[in-house]
C-alpha cells in the first residue's frame, strides 16, 4: 500500500564538492522546505513540494506528518566492526597495542553462533537508533559470525555488506585461519549470502600484517571469481603498522603495492583510513577507482592521524564516512560529521554542511557502488530514510531558531546532533526504529481529511 511522508526533505543528486559556482551547487541537491515523499512497496515513487504532490495523491493514501523535522536518505557507514560493539570506548592504546589488548580477546567469543547473534542484534539496534540503514561491516575470522550477522539483517530487511576476516599470521592462534581455509570459507559464504535479498558480501583480509602473501593472493582469486563482491580492509592507519608492512613485504614498493600485487584494487575495494600514503599510492588509488572510508572519530581516538581529504579529492577518489566502531567512539554519523569537520579544520581544510550530508548519504552509497539502489530519493530507489528532529534537545531547538538557511541548519545538526536527533528510521519502506513512545500516537491522515499543517520552512542557500 502506498504511504506518504510530509516534512522538510533533503537529498542529493551529485557531489556538492564538484560545484564551481552557486548555480552548479544548486543542481547537486533538492530541498523541499515543505516536502512530500511517496513510497510504495518499499520503493520511492516521487518526492517534491507537498503543495504540488498532495492534490495528485489518491485520497486513500495515508500521509504521516513529521513536524519540525528534516527527512533525508538513511545514513551509510562505509567502515565498522560489529564484533567490537562491546569494547567501544576501551581506554588508552594506539592501534597495534589496542588490537592485542582488546580486539582479539573480544573477537574470540564469536566462534559461538548464539553469542554472535546477540551482539549482531544489539549492533543493528544501535545503527538504526542512529539513523544508519546501510554499512560495510567486518565480521571475525569465524564463518558463524557472518551467518549470525546476515541472519539478523535479513530478518529486518536491511541492505548490508559483511565478510569473514581472513587472518593467517601475526594474531593469536585461536583467531587465525589458513590461506586455504580463508579462501574456502569465504567462498562458501559468498555462495550462501551474496545478493541474497538486500545482502552483499565483502572479501575481508584484516590488514596486510595479518595475512601472508599467499592468503592475499587467494583473496584476489575470490575477486576474480566473483567480480561483483567487495574488498574491505585497512590501509596506512598507523606509522608503526606501515613500518611493519615494510618488514613483512620487502619486495613491495609501498603498503598499497602489497594489495595491488594480490589483485585487490578496484571500484568495489574500500580501504579504511589511508592517513599516511605516499604520492604513488594516491595515484594508484585514483587510477584503479578504489575507494576510501574516512574514520575521524577512530583516527582521533587511537591517535592515528588526520585524514587529508583534499588530497583524496584532487585524485578523484570517492570518500565515505566510517564510524569504525569500536576504534571509533560513536555509532552516530552525525557525531562522525562533527569530528570530520574538526579534523579538516586542523588540516587547514573545510567541510561544508552540504558536503558533509552528501558524504553521509549519496556519497557513501557511491563509495559502496550502490547508489543505483540507495542514497537518494530518485524514483525507483529503495526507501531507506531517516527523520531528524530539529527540536530533539532544548539547546538544539533554541539554536535552530537562530538559523537563517538550510546550510546553517545542517551544520547545527552535525555539531549538536547525535542519536537523540533521530526520531525515526525506515528501511525498505518499513519503520525499523522509533525514538519516542509518543510517536505511537503519530497516526497518518488521508488527503480527503487533510488539514494544512505548518511545517517549519527555511530559506534556500
């Protein structure tokens, strides 16, 4: 049955960062101060001004009105570890020590399917509470960790990507596989889960130091056998890590060359972090259309460094936002935008509010090569969206009253917003998170009995 949703609505058609002037910028997004989104069977049918679409709406179509709210496509997290949910905010280490002290002991528990299922449910609850409807997700070395995750996603009808970690050295014995078992187990999971409903698979070597050259080559074989699966790993996060890679792979020109020799670069290859790359690495990432997950909360929390966003853009590399939980300290993409802005400030760069919300939605979808199905409200896209409450806290409500335009509103949402700003989350047209019990009283009305409801308006930029 068709459903309609009325609120302020924003979505992107192109990257605002590519616009050369105000006219070009205006063509990269659509904003409706009083908008209407029409959804039928989980698919976007139309989006536009409410005053234009309401008279055309069949009188039987229910309209849910969200007052003082902004409706955007669901947020997209391009790098996160679901097994690390219970160790988020673990104190006091940099990357390599942090892995040994916290990560590996926690991940050992995921050989238990029941345990993994419980964490997967909690993890998805947190994502949806923060308005994130799609993510590129690490499992553990255990195949059952991926089964548990995908089972939970399938039950909620979510569009998610996940993969089993491949790790055959430099890790505790209880967490290692072999080059052959990593290949065969990953292959079996691809056959079982990839393109099953809204689910996709990512070949997932943890990072170069924990895989032999043989295992990385086997990962490359999987990409050759299944050209539409993803490659998900880490790259150049920490200076000690880079030195370690040089010792382990002396034949490689640099860190990225380790992956390139194994055939792991391409348009569905997502490399998290990329903080300390050389000139050749930047050029090769751009030339191979590989993608980057920018993880500011994690980079600051672990003291790893500041991401050179402008350098990635110069090379034409697609960049998305990653929370990197549990190295990252928040599931919230709004909070991730907050930290991204500060990281770029420290580098003498800037992140505009429009650019930030593009990265959180259509930009993330493009990084994950699925902007044909999610990330915007173009007709035919899957109806994943989030309702942001512009009065979720007294301070945010007061600050919003001072905003002069959409640009200011977006910036305030990113700086002051968090999970409390997410009033509702929808996946494939279904309500999958509702913040307030009072929203149970949010009954849709029908055009036949529709009374004009004032929706706060703001000027266009």
